[in-house]
């Protein structure tokens, strides 16, 4: 097992990573103290696979609430249904919520934990690669609004994150690969050595060799933990984690369920790099190196169908990162070095998009 700490003074917490990590849950709950009840909020598909083995170590049976799989559950209605169950179970402020599943359940369960009784403690048990290396670390909680993803939410740090790499073994390969996109992102913005390590170990990463998976997750969590420790509430440096996400979110919005989030982010990184090269901020060689790693890991380099550049630019302007009407773009200057720009024109977005449009 490896442990990475998110260093946030009185809100600091450990991220435990490794095979069989599920066995630590009982100890983690006991270490919190004053816990009368544990509630597990689980994705219904994940619960069917992993719930039984997770709860074995708990001293008393938890209350289990399952949430239908899929982003549609991550709404205020979905949260209200969970509040009803917490009320039925008489959950008190000293109790603990455990979220079991991917980013959807972690975000929604975290939002419910943050707001029930003005905040109860929660433990994240992510079961997707994307949630393990990104969404479960850093205390962002969320519900979707009809006008956009993650528009409702608060920062509420978990008491611990528990990543059992065996849980990732049931993940469909496409979802697993989509999660690798956040790893490419972390490497590009913060850790060039990780980018090269991923290229060299692509085969072992893609076949989920356990020791390699633990190392991959631990290295990513360390990057994310460091960024969050410097800027918990995204006032400055945390925004670099949005690299690839401006165009990525627009693609996700326009293509709905055709692509995974991570696939959109991969395309968003390629487009952002094109934009940076066009501004002579970034060398083409580095853009090519990142595109190669994206391809080696099996992530897409082109859209499945052509998108209208004006529509993409419009959606970019609806993004949460828009401030004072201008789009905030995170661009690379070099591997491990970023720059935030706010003056991106529609024409630049169209030019950047052209490199990811399908070939004729
Ligand atoms: N996923 C970006 C962040 O946590 O800030």
C-alpha cells in the first residue's frame, strides 16, 4: 500500500492506494471516532460488484443507499432522495458517509455530506481511474444544474480517500483508458518525468499490472494533492488542472454521451496545444510528444464527427472558467509549465479545433 497526504492543516487527509485497500475501511472509520452509523452511498452497478467485500471490515452493518448509474443521478432531485434516506436513518453530525463508485457518486455523495446537518465527514472510495486520480481528491463536490454540469456545489474535503486497485479491475477498458487522460494532463502541467514514464510503461499501464497501477495512481494523487494543498479553493494555481478542459467541456457538452469525459479532455489538450503553438508559446515538438502519448495510451486524437467551430466557441463562453465575459484558457509553455490566457478569439478556437476534426 502507498499513502499520499493532502496537506491542508486541520483538514489534511490520507489517500491510501493499493491492492486490497478495502480492508482498511473499518480502521479508517474507527480512527475518526464518535461514529454511530456509517452510510454507504454507492453507484448501483458498483454496489453489485464490490459492496459486500468493502463492508466486511466494518464493526456494525452500514445503511446502504444505491444511486442509479449515470450522470442523470447527479441532480438536486438525486440529492433530495439521498437526504430523505439520511433523515430516515437518523444520521447525526458525528456519523460518516462513504461514497463508492466513480466521479458521479463521489461528487453527489460529497455534496450531500457537505450539506447534511451543515457537513458530516465522508470517505471517498473511488472505483474508476478518473475518480481515483482526479475527482476524489481535493474536495470538489457537485450536483448538475439544467444549464450546466457541476454548477451547484461546495468544497468539502473528505476525511480519507481509499483506493483499492482491485476495484479498478472490473472497469471496462474504454472507461479505464479515458481515465488515463487526467494522468497525461497531470504529467504535462506538472511532471515531465511522469509523461515519459507513461510512454515507456504504456503496455503495463494498459494491461493494469497491479504494481504499475498503484504507482500510476500514487504519482497522480501526489501531483493533485500538491496542487490542492497550495490552492484549495481554486483561487490561482489549482486552475492549471483545467488544462484541456475548456475545449474538452465544450466537446462533452456538444457530443453528449458519444464520448467519455477523459476522451474529451484528450482532444481538448491537443486543441489547447495547437493554440499555444500558434501563439509561439509552445514548441511543436512538445505538442507532438503529448499527442504521441495520448495515442500510445489509446486515447482519441480526432473527433468522431465534425463540430461547428462557432458552436464550440459559444459553449466555451458558457464555461465556469469564464470571468468578466472572457474565456480563461490554460496553455502549456513547456512540459511542466503553464500560462493562463484570457484573450482567446473565436478564430483561434476554430484553428485549434481544425487539428482534431475528423479526416475527410
Ligand atoms: N478536477 C479539477 C480540480 O479538482 O480542481
